[in-house]
């Protein structure tokens, strides 16, 4: 892609290969869609194109907000390439394993930023500790919006918290209070303006109440 200067490959996942570099001189990452060998090629293209287009649209719409998410710099659907601004930091999964940070204050900031995302009428859809970055200077970043949606529904927002809760208890059981800190940050956040035409986003208290209902459902069925 014109204007892209590659630095290094940083991640090869099931669906995308990500490298860091510069785009028009700006620190950036490039995501390239990867075909999955074991899937039907036409279905594969549809799914990954759908995810790439969801991510590109979400980042474009969030770019005028103050949210700590990448800016969309370029996107070429036909070749499955997207360029975003580089967010600094390590994945939360590694920060927690490392155990050197103030986890309480970090998790409160994570909750704060999730609430601000919800308050503009967006849900992330895949809130694991791989998709949250932490950097001393830049703070928390939310990345990987391929499963995101524009919605103000309480259920979808509760599910975001449920996904994070599952991830924390499965991968970071040593931080038994982590979710409570996330919720404290979530409830303390000041909501950003909502500019959509649906009902306004569910309140923080309603989302946490719904999370508890969802958790009850999950327990009951497992
Ligand atoms: N904008 C970005 N800034 C910094 N690192 C990024 C950015 N986007 C992706 N990454 C890095 O690449 C990894 C994979 O990207 P991600 O968007 O999560 O794709 P996948 O769908 O493969 O999980 C992330 O976990 C992160 O380490
Ligand atoms: Mg990811």
C-alpha cells in the first residue's frame, strides 16, 4: 500500500496479521486479513470482510470522540487491508501476568473507558484482556473492534462485561477483586454525549444489574 513503511510484524492471529510501521509518516499498524485454510473460501471472505468493515466503520465513527481507540487511517476492503494509528502499551493480559502495576487503579480505568464507550452507544463485542492495552503515558486503549456494534441495548452492554468477567476469572484468577474494580470505574465514569437516534444508552447501574442477571443465567445453564 502506498505511503506504508513496514517496521515489524507484531501479531499473526487466526484472522489477521498485524504489523507496525508508519503511514504518511505517522506511527501506525496495518492489519491484513488472512484466509483460514479450513473454512469455505467464500464464507471466509464474507466473515472476515464483515469484521473488517465493522471495525473500520466503528473506528471512523469514534474518531471524533475522546475515546482511547485507534484512529482509522486507511482501509481497502478488496485487498483486506486496514491501517490504524498505533496505540502504545502492552496487552492487559501481559500487564496482569507481570504483576508490577497498580492493578486496582488500572482496572478502575478500564471500567471507566468501557463505560465511556457504552455511553456513546457502542459495544465492543470481544472485551478480553488481549484487546485492552495499558501504557504509563497513554493510559488504557481499547482495540480490535471487529465484533463491535452500534447499540444502546442493556443486554449487549451487559454481555461486554460478562466477556471481560469470564476472561478475568479464567486467565487472571489471582486478582479476585479485578471485576469489582472494573465496576467501580464503570459506575464512576461521566457519560459522553450520545448522538444516535435510538433510546439513550442504558445507565451504568442498569448495565451492571443486567450483568448479574446474565451471570445467573450462565450459572443456571452450566
Ligand atoms: N492500533 C493498534 N495499536 C497497537 N497495537 C495494536 C493495534 N491493533 C492491533 N494491535 C496489536 O495486534 C494484536 C492483534 O490485533 P487485533 O486487532 O486484536 O486482531 P485479532 O483479531 O487478530 O485479535 C493486538 O492484540 C495488539 O497487540
Ligand atoms: Mg484481538
